[in-house]
C-alpha cells in the first residue's frame, strides 16, 4: 500500500522545524559567553551538553522501548513541546554555567524523541524505498540544524533572542503538525513488553553490526566538523587576511549537507544504501586527512572545498540509518535506530571535547586531521565480510 502523498512532506517539515533547536545555542555562543562569563571553552560546553542530553534520552528511550510501545507521533509532539521549553530558557537575562548546561542538556534529551522517532515513523510507512525517504528526512534535520546560523547571519537576527524565539516556535509548530496529520504507519508493529536484551540481540546480527559501526565512524567526524567549522572559517580569515562571513558561511556548509542527504537518498535507489554510504565516508575521510592543505588556497577554493566536505560528511547518515532499520527485526526497528543514535552521539562528545582541548595547543589548519580516524574505522567495518 502506497502512503498518502502528504505523509513524507509532513514528516520532513516537522523534522526540519523541530531540529532547529539543535544548534540554536551554538549560533549565539558569543552572547551566551557574555551571560555566563565563559571563554572559548563554551563551544564544547554548549554542543556537548546537547549531545549528552540526546545520549541520555536515546538510552532511556531504547531501554524502555518507548517508540515501539507507544504512538510515535504522540511521543514526537510531547518531546517537541518540552524541547522548545528547554530552548526558551536561554532567553533568561543572566545564566550560570550550570544553568546553560542544564538548558542545553534538556534540549538534547527531548531531541531524542524527535530525530530517531521521525525516522521510525518513516520506516513505518516506507517499507520499500526507505533509503530515499530517510535521505529526505535526514536532509531536513541537517537543514534544520543550520537554520539558527542563517537567522543569526541576517540583519534582523543579530539579536540573540530572535534565534531562540524562532526556533522554539518552530519546534512547537512542527510537533503539532506531525501529531495532527500523521497517524501510526501501516508497517508499525508495536511491542507489548520490554525486551531488556534487545541491544545484545541486535549486535549479534552481522548486517546490523556492520551498519552500526559504519555509523559510529561517521558520527566521530560529523558533529565535531559542524561545531568547529566557525573556528575554521575564523582561522582562515586570520591566516589569509580575508573576511569570509562566519555565520552565513557555517549555514551554507551545513545546509548543503542537507542537499547531499537528499541526493544520496535518490542515488541509493539505483546503487543501494551501502555503496552510497561507503563512497561518502571515503570522501569525507579524505577531506579530514587533507584539511591542512585547504588553508593554503584562496578564499573561494577554501570555501568550496569546505562546502564539498560538508556535503560528503552528511550524505552517508540516512543510508546508515536505512541499513540499520532494514537489518533489524520489525518489532525492534525503533529501538535499533534509537540505540545506534545513542552510541553514535556518545562518540561525538569524545571527538568534540578532543577538538575543544586541542584548540589551545594545535594550529587550526591541523585540528581536523584527527577526525579521519572515524571514517577509516567505519570503512574497515563496512568492507569486512559477514561472518
């Protein structure tokens, strides 16, 4: 049975609106530094708090099998409302370091009921062509993540409260839109009881295990690359005495990744998810290793290269999710997606904090080389023969 034509656009729009919460704090990091009194280390605090909250949320959601036991659209709505509330806490005139961390942690926690839940809803509707559907869906997530930088880069978005107000309102709207227009999918199979051994069971499946470890390699690179792209642009400006727009440049790099997710979804229809994921991971890994060379080019070549990297680093994400979903038993799809997200985002905290600690000791052009470890390990796993 073919899904109604409005289903995928509604999921995409809702995902876009709600995931705008993700980088809302990073887009106004300078203003948050003034409120809290923190220095450059605030970059690690702001994003790592979101990642840690997301990890906690996905772990609890996976252990309790929330998405497989309850209506995904209702879970999505509740988390959108609570995530927006946590985000709006940044509007306070003064913030302590721990209030900032708690606000971003809460936002990340409830994003666990948005990103993987959106993918679960899509898998409940699209048994065939899931790679294409998830390509559009993750593309929406990437575009949503870049939106705060676009708002910040526009003249009317210079006030940090504008970024927070818009992203909070969008999240609330996205939650209600999906809840009201998307019912439980025809391929949804609800679990009626907890299965606390679901995680070990899943990792015994060779296809799931390979897809999961490929995804982990991708996640080692992705969020650290996004988080430190503003620093890379600032570093290039300093080295070359140019004035690349940092907020708008960061938006462009991240937003183009949304486009590549959608293109990857289309290519997966012809070439398969595994091939698209493998090629994307190889290209982004190559950019990691060659990144110091990019700082020696002129502004146009540097920015174009960084944009291409931004496209490669995200194109594999929906395809890994598709591989995970299709390799898991039907009653454990939601748990499988949530569990892999949980572990992948836990790994991203390590790479983010590693780069944050390296900024004081390593020149910016050499900062991103260490991210190449993730793609190398992911490619090694993907090319292993199934046992």
